[in-house]
C-alpha cells in the first residue's frame, strides 16, 4: 500500500522513467560511430540502438515461433525431417562487417565494434553468457555476418530432457570439435601458412583451451562470474578491424534468428 505522509495524503511512488541511453566509443576506432544502447540490465529492456535500419530490418529472434526442421532419427532410411525443438538461445543482435585489408575476420570478438559490444554486454546487470557466430562470406570486399547469442540461464540444473540434450550438445560442440589447426591439417593445409605462422597457430590452440574452460564454467556455474575474456574471444587482442558495413545488408541472411 501507499505510505501516508504527515498530512494524511497517500504518497504514491512515481512510475519508473524510460531506460537510460548510453554511448561508448568503438575500441581501437575512436573516429567510428559509437556503440549506443538503452538500459543497464540485460533482463530489463536492454537494447543496442546504433544498428542501422537496413540491418535491423533483416534479422529477428524467432523465439518459439520458428518453423525450422531437422533430420529425424531415421533420416538415412526414410529421408524425413521433423520440427526442431524450442530455440534455446536468444539472438541479441546481428552485425554485418566489411573486411578491409584482409581476406577474413577471425576471432571477431577481439576486434573493434564486436569487441566493444561484448564488453558492454559483460558489464550489464544479469550479464549473459555469450556465443558469437561469425559467418565469413568471400567477395569483393569480403564480409562477416556476426550473430550474438545469449545462452539461457538455469539450464545447468534442469532435468527437462530437451534442456539436458541442449547442454550436452553444447558441451560437445565446444570441447570435442577439432581445433582450427587440426581442422586445417585434415584438409592437407599447413596451419602456419593459413594462420600467420607459429604465433597464429599458438593463438588458435590457446583459443580452444579458453573456450573449453569458459564452457565448463557455464555448465557448472552459469553466466554469472564467468571468467573474463573467455566467451569465444581468441587471440589477436586489440587487433584492428570490425568496422561495420552499414550498407552491406544484402549480404546478410534474412528471416529467423534462433539457435
């Protein structure tokens, strides 16, 4: 109920105001358009506001409304696909980056605007555990389509079969897949040639170790208190790049954004 003042009139709390808007410069690119966002709590209306209308119009989080289908258990015999389960991750944002002066943007979470977004998300109240998916598209110029996913909280202790399956698959994805050098060797490629010498190979190996540590921490403890610098952010600290291609919307996938 309302508290009563000395004059006997009930005092009603003022309604909360609109979320506060923040602005921060792009790390390593002080002249670039700053990263702006509303709110300081991930669970209470947080949203990036520096996304161009072209980009914002072509992505959305499909949530529980998606109509994706996956191969069924007997697909090799009956060729039937079945409806996928509920999406487990929230699509926070999609960025399209033009790749200048290079063929590709590896370790995009350590670069420019993407790095700044990751830092902003980490510093929020109720900060999520992040999974960044970087789809690298060759062309002139090349482009990176980067999706920022927030992994759900509370899945570590869930007994729901579909949730447990997700956790197990996520652990396998992050801890059992080949490292980048191993994958290159499987294609008869020299990792040192592709990754820029021994230092690049060492950075890729270290990235795999850090990702595995972060994944184990997420499964054991959740997002809160996750080790800094581990959410898939690998090597090349402070590298240049990551300047958004505001007019490159045609290179990004349209439609659903669930993982």
